[in-house]
């Protein structure tokens, strides 16, 4: 009995179990998400303090930087503090505690979210009011004309639905948009049809989608027809033909188009969730069309749709869209594939299964819409000054 007491006395303060079996964690590290610039601490607790501690970042020994990392050991508790988190602090961190009887490890992921990289307007009313009051800077122009262009199923018709829903006060879900299941093969739109937005002086044309694979190569509106549409040679309701372009000899060809017949802004529509799968054929056709628009001085912007399908953060809360790394990456990818600067790319989410009006969704669409309205207006303004010089 006396021996046992002596033994207990000698090893007082030490955890016998840990000595025999090696250390174990009582609390493990937890994953943390932090905004850029914030401090973050990972901590855990073992069943003994008699250990040496090693921290690793992404499988390599952590190089502690002064003022950046602080490693602490306080009895059985261990922590790693990272100050002023930056993108390159995002990693999996592992702690290993070790003594002569063995070792134990646990890991956690630190995710560093981007700060807001663009501002999402919070209120729709000021934008709606400004657009309702909007006056075109060229008295010869009755309405600003936008051409929506992009692959089948990109969400071109849905953009029109979304804007109509905002300005006409009720939902236009699926009255123009195709069902998701039917968008893989054919396009819904073949006519050069004009869509108005309430009684505003803005109209959209939604041209038949592009198809890229070998068999369907001929599908979609011909590039020469789209260029003729830019220039104002194509009349409303003209039914595009895949085999024959609209030519001067055609009875409906507008020979001397006025500014009112022309397209004032090209909107390329790209589905965020299909961007990486888009064929080089389709992308080339889109780039060619953009190059033609550039020659004619037509402003061009990109609406990147279906953003809710590529980012869970955005899907759950659209207000976080401009903090999303995934959306940012898609914008960069889109910029590289189309050769457009990132600030010309606007992510949008369309109404597709929502029943009620949604202010965040509207704000995102209105910001993008406002941008194309101002770009188109600049184009017609420039046109009117060119006309004056000619006269
Ligand atoms: N989840 C989601 N679905 C969308 C969005 N925009 C369009 N869609 C759906 O995508 C499909 C194709 O859209 P549609 O407007 O017909 O494409 P279009 O061929 O370019 O006119 C339809 O089922 C739409 O409901 C969006 O922002 N999010
Ligand atoms: Mg359509």
C-alpha cells in the first residue's frame, strides 16, 4: 500500500494513462471560415500536457512568421493564431502531439473568404425609378435595342422574363424560357422577335442559340445574319434560316437602315454552370460575333447566368454573390474564354422556380440592366454626334 502511495506521489501531476498509451485529443481542431483581414485561431485539447507539439500547413511544417502566427501551449490546450488572414493562409492545418509513448494528430481547414469584390445594390426602387425616368440621348432613337446572344439554354429568354417580371409587376416564369430538359438539343427561338419591357424604351432581341458540335454545327443563327442584325438590315419577325443568309435581294432586307433599326448593345449570355463544357466552336463563334460588334463600335457586355448552380453560398444567399470565390473564378474563366475584361461580366440569377418577387435577385438583374442601358445610350449619343458632323 505504501509503495502505491509513493508511486502516486512520484508521478503526481502526470497522466499515467497518457504515458502508457500515448497522447489523445479530448477536443480536436474545428474547421474555420474567416473573411480576408480577420484573425483566426485553431485550438484543441489533449489528455496530457507532457507532449511536444508540431504544426503543419498543407502537409509541410508550418514556418511561423513573426506577427502572423502565434503558437501557444497552455497546459493541455494548444492553439495556433493566424493574424490578418490572406488567401494564402487558406489550407488544411494539422497538429501532432507526441511523447515517448506515442503521438496523435488532428486537422482542420481554414477557409479565407474574399471581401466584397463588387457592391451589390441593396434596394431595387432607386434603380427601377431611374430606369423608368430614363431619357435616351438621341431624339431620333425611339428605343434602345439589345441583342441577346449565346448558346441554347444559356438563359436568354429567362433574362427577358426576369426583367419583365420586375417592370411589369408579375412573374413571367417560363412563358418564354424552355424547360431545362428540352434545352440540350434545340433552341426555342428562331425568329428575330422583339420583346419589350413594360412601357420602357428598351427592347430585346433573343437570337436562336448556338450549337457547337459537329452534327449540329449548322444550327443557330448564322454569324453573317447576326452581323446584318447589328447593322439594322433584319426586319422584326424575320425567320432565320440556317442554310441561307439574309441578303440584299431578299424582299424584307432593310437596305438603308436608320439608327432605330440597328442594335445598340450586344449582350453575350453565358451559363456559369456550363462554361467549362462549352465547345471551342461555340466560343469561337461568340468571339467572332464580338469582334464584328467591336468593328461597328457596338458596346458589348456579358451576362453570366445560372450563378445559383455553381456556388452554394450564392444559392443560399444571393446577397453574398460578390463575396463568392467560385463566382469570381467563373468570371475569370469567362473573361479568358471570351476575351472580355472582367468588369464587363455581370453575374445574374433569373427567375426560374421562384414564385415570389425577390429583391436581391431583382437588384442583381437591375444592376446589369442599368449597365447595358447606359452603354447603349452612349452608343446612340455618339451616333447622333457623328450624324451632326456629317450634316
Ligand atoms: N437555376 C437557374 N436556372 C436558370 C437560370 N436562368 C435560366 N435558367 C433555366 O435554364 C433553362 C434555359 O433557359 P432559357 O431562358 O430557355 O435559355 P435560352 O435558350 O438561352 O433562351 C430554363 O430551364 C431556365 O429556367 C438561372 O439563373 N438559374
Ligand atoms: Mg430562348
